[in-house]
């Protein structure tokens, strides 16, 4: 049964990054709505700002007005499938082989969203759904859309807890709950040093080169001994010792880096892997453009640009860190050079592990999976999590993918056994949250 239902969902090429698939993204949202309606609920694809959300409700089977309400979030857009030649099967056709289910979106996030919806639908059809389930899903998570954040800011509906299956196990048999995410500041910068490019033989050594100015400015922001400069560290709330103690039980950081073909940044990077990726800010230059890339030329560039991102540690704020980075760039600017900076961002978030919803969730997972999930952090940025925190909604952020699920890569996959396990666990989770 699940193969036919989930296969239909995965077959929709809802690639939000490609405008040619805009109708497919909408179709995927309609699929979610139709699934909820088929289970006896109400749902519609609702426009909001420049985007739209799949909004729906499945009432508690008891009809009790005071039954707790659980908000379910997931995203129905997916990453592009390219490069297609690296896929061993059609990325938009569910394929099952060697204990794995393959398809684009099977782990991120259609398959995991399906698990939550399927569990709620089963309980509703059995007359055993113990909570009111509200569904709010978007089709722009993969392109950084904020429609769901705007919705939460304006929503006055009830939500005693939110459940998000968009993460995974640390290794087979070891589930995890994420209790913190890093924030993000993005900067688009451009340096101008003249009215036009110049001949490097005639003016070289005398005229400012925009690429040189850009590179010098960026270097001032880079980490030294594994830590960003102090202006970019303001506001950090260090992790509790009990968190750090739990991280020592995780796979060695050196293995994590080696498994991705990465080289350590410095001598302590492997030892401090979890601290640096979960509890410290980091900065990366994501792209530089200057001159005539790919063409041999001997000119002095009058303009150069770059994009960089700063991941914020819990406790940090977008505006102060963005302002500090811009100030540091301007302080190193030579006379005659002009700098343009555009910033955007999303805050970090923390989830209190002693929240009743989190503890009930841990209990539910332990009963079905047989192992109590570890409490971990995410080095990534998930804008909905701070939005939920701002409205005081406790969040369970977890899931059933594995590190080898090839998320955002060819041959994305999920263990076949994790699909029925996920449904069983979600059923248990809804039952546990009825105690709120």
C-alpha cells in the first residue's frame, strides 16, 4: 500500500529551484491536501504572499474540544535531480532494491512527511486519533522561502506542539532529536575600484585591482585557530556540559570529515567537529566573481563580487553580526575603492529538552525504536524552528533518514524498514502527545 501511495507523491517532480516545475510544486501541494481530505479531514492549497501552503486539519476522533492540537510541518518541494547520469534509477520513480527505497525526495522530505500524514490518516480512519492534527506544509523550503514563517507570525490557531520529520538517525538503530539549529547571515558584496577594466601592462602596479581589494577584505573575516574574529562571536551561548558529554558518544569528527572526502581545517578541527558545527559560528565564501572566468586575459578588474554566509551559533542575532561583518570589510577598504553590501538572514533557535512535548516524544520513540534518542544540534538553518520558538510552540525535530541517505545527492534513499517503523513511531507519538 505505501509503495503505491508514496510512489505517486514522489513521481511529481516538484523542484522549486526550477521555474519550469512551478506547476509540479503546486501539484505536490494539492497531493498533500487530497491525502488529508481522503482521511476525513479538510485541506486546501492556500495562497500567502508570493507563495502558498497546504493547510489542513484532522480532528481528534473523540471530537473533544479540549484535545491537544499537534501542528505537522513538512515540505513537498525537492532538490533538482541533476546530474541525472549518476542516478541508478529514474529519480522520480520509486525504486526498491537491497533494502533501500530510492527517489528524489524520499528522505528530504516527501517520504518523511508521508510517514507523518500516513500515521495520522490511519488513526483517523480507525477512530483512534487522540489529538487534533493541523497540517501546514510548504513548497519552497529548498529555496529558502519564508511563507511558512510569515504564516506562523500571523496564525492565531492553537498548536500545543509541532512535529517535524526532516532529520534522521545518527546511525542505524540510533535516533536523534535536534534541540538547536544555527542561524544564517548571507552577504552579497561588490567592490568597485574604477570606471572600467585596464591594461595590466600599462597600469599594473599603479591602479587598484578590485579582485585584490575583495580578497584582502574577505581575509579579515576568516577564522584563526578555528575561531572567527571576536566581532563575529558576540552573543554566543555555550552548550551545557551535559550536551558536550553526549557529543563524545558520537562518531569521531575525523571519521565524519573523511566520510565526506573533506580535509580538516586545522589541527583541532577533527577533535572539535561537533562543537564547531553545532555551537560555534562559521564563515564560508560561497562564490567569487571577477575578471573574465575561464578566459585568459591580462586586465586589471574594476569590479569584483562575492557571496558569503555566516552560520550563527545559538544566542547570536542576525543584525549585529551582519553589521559587524560589514564594518570589518569597510575598515580594510583602501582609499578610492567602493563597497556595496546586501545582507539577509535567519536567526538560530533552541528547543528546551525539558519541554513536556519533547520528553513525551523521547518516550514514544524509545517504546517503538527500542532506543532513547540522543539530543543533538543541527549545524544547518531551518527558519521554521525559530519561528515556532517565537510563538512558544515546543517542537519535536527528528526523522528517519541516515547519514548515508544521499540527501541533496544522486541516488537519494531511505531504508525500507524505516517507512513502517516511522509510521508506527508517529502513531505512538500522536498518542503520547495526547497527554499534553
